[in-house]
C-alpha cells in the first residue's frame, strides 16, 4: 500500500452561486444579500456562502445538514466536480481550484476516492472487477490490481463474493463493494456522500462500525456527508453543520452537544443520548491533594461506558487517568449518571 502522509483539507471563503452569471453577484452576497433576495431579484441560487472549514489530516470530518443545506455541493468542491464561484480548496499545499485539467485528472486519480449513496457500481462487472476499476484507470499492473482488491474485499467482509455481480448482492453488500473499491484505489482522501443513507438502520450501523474499525488502520482523511445527527456524532472527529449554504456551527461532537450555537442546533441535539457522546473528563473534579480513589478510568471514555465500568465493579467513585496512568481527576457515580440526562455544568469543562 502506498505510503501517504495525512493530507489535511482547508476550505477558505468558499462561495457557490448557481446561474448564468454567478460572478456578478458574489460581492452582493458578501454584502448581505440573502438567498431569497438573490433568487427573487436575479434568478440565481446561492449554494454556499463563505464556507471556512479546516479538516485535519487522518481524521473524519462530518458535514451535516438537512436536504438543501449545501453539504453535497460542498463535498463536490473538494475534487472539483463542481467549480466554486469564489474561494479556495487547499488540499495539502495545493489549491484544487487553480489546478489545470491535467493536474486535476491526476489529483482525482491518485489523491481522492469517492463512495456514493447509490453505490455507483458497474452492473456488468463482478465484485472483483468493480473493485480493481480505479487501479485499472491508473494503469497499475494486473497482478497488483488483484492483490490489493482481494485484500480490501476481504477487509470489508466479502470473502467468497469476488465473482458475484452487483444484482446478486444486498444493498449493504453493494456498499461494502463501493467501500472496497475506494480503499483499493489507495487515495489519502476518502469522500463519502450520504454513503450509508440508502441502507436499512441495522445495516447502516453495521457499515458505520466497519468504517470506524477500518479507519483505525488506514487513518485516511475522510469527509463524510450525512443528514443524520446520530451518524454524525458516532463517526465524526469533527462536525460542521450547514444550513442554507452556511456553516452554523463546527466542532467536536461534545462541543456541539454541550454548547449548541443556536436554537436550530439545540433542536437537533435535544434527543441525543449524551452518555454516548460526553466523555468522563467533562464531569471530573480536581483531586484536591487527595490520592486517587476507586476505579481508574481512561481519559476520553464516554459516560455510558464509565458508568457501566463503575457499576460492574461495584464502585461509587473513580479517578480519571491518562494513557500513562497518571491521575487527572475524580468522579462519582451520581455525577456520571446525572450528566447523562441533564446538561453538564460548563464550568467543569
């Protein structure tokens, strides 16, 4: 497998206006013209407005929003399937917007791979033939194509299905083929546009688990588009929430759940299972000179797991430790349980 450094992505002051003369209206939008005004006065549609997101290399950046929020438009700017009206998309140290046709073709072949909602498999090709497709385009020798493809077919759990055709597979299995094809391409950036949205809920959760397990190994820069908050919170190292083409809030899952930027975000996070999102660090108190008491719990453990560990070990108190075992703070079971159902006091953060 190619040795890729973790490539970060930086989207800067990105605007997208759809219409016959979009450049003419960028300054008006920058000056405060709304989406509705742009449509009414000039019959142009505002797709994205002043998007600024830094996506760290080797992490999962989720872009979340309802239908029409601009999230799919945004992801298509990263490999320039859509050209921006204004702005920059810096991948590593290159601005994708300024690439020539040849540079862009090489960039798409070698730096990015895409997984689509509708699978986008070639129906006349077997699982193996679908999976090698990207390497075929790159001109990789056939033995190497097959070796890499078979490895990833196995890693996504499709051993024995190499010679099956897409119409012989379930939706979940077809999406595993799509994932195997993207991974076989061995690009450092994986773009996933509503990749699991067409799947039944249980299969969807299974695919999320597959992706999380694989990411521990591959550490690719993944941009994952979804309209589902639970999926965003489960997968995202960082999350950006879009509304009407603008970023409303971005941060970690904990930051968004604990400090929603406005009522729009609050309405999303109200029903969230906090125990699966908030870490034990958010509710711990200082040791205050006292020695650590009770069970050691690793920093970063979510409340639900921490509560289970404490109850399984019949412990009312615990102390939080870092990876080296150094004590960081103290917690008691009541604080842990109450934080799972009520907002955490932000002064403890």
